[in-house]
């Protein structure tokens, strides 16, 4: 590794440490909004058991999402976003 690249990496690590310690503000923050599972379920008119079956998760998992004890992650979060943005397409595709 050349010296210039190493110095850039070292500087970045120092800045990251200062940000983590609250000594410096991050240059930008990215906020990712996740749809509310309960609102999505109610909007498309499904019961908890029907929606859990659609999402391929247990009812307990869905209840944890709806009560904000846990958040959907990975493929479940992506599917929830699709169902939120295009419920007709998602329902048609998942029931086929």
C-alpha cells in the first residue's frame, strides 16, 4: 500500500473515532424510513395471521414488529416495502 493511501485511511479512522466520541459531527447522515408493518397490514385489509402467512413469518414475529419490539430486516424489510408501495402487485405475485 502506498504511503498516500495509508495516510488517507489513517485520517479517515481518526475522523470516525472523533465522530463516535461525539467530538465531531458527521458530514452526512442517511435516514432510511421503514414502513410501519401494522399500517401496511391494515391498509391492505388482512388479519395478523393472513399477513404473517403472506410475509412468511410467524404471527409472534409480526406482533413484535407491530409493537416495535423488533424491526423487519433483510428480505422481510424489502418485501414489506414492496407490499407498502405496490400492494396490488405484491398480493397478486405472492398469491400466484
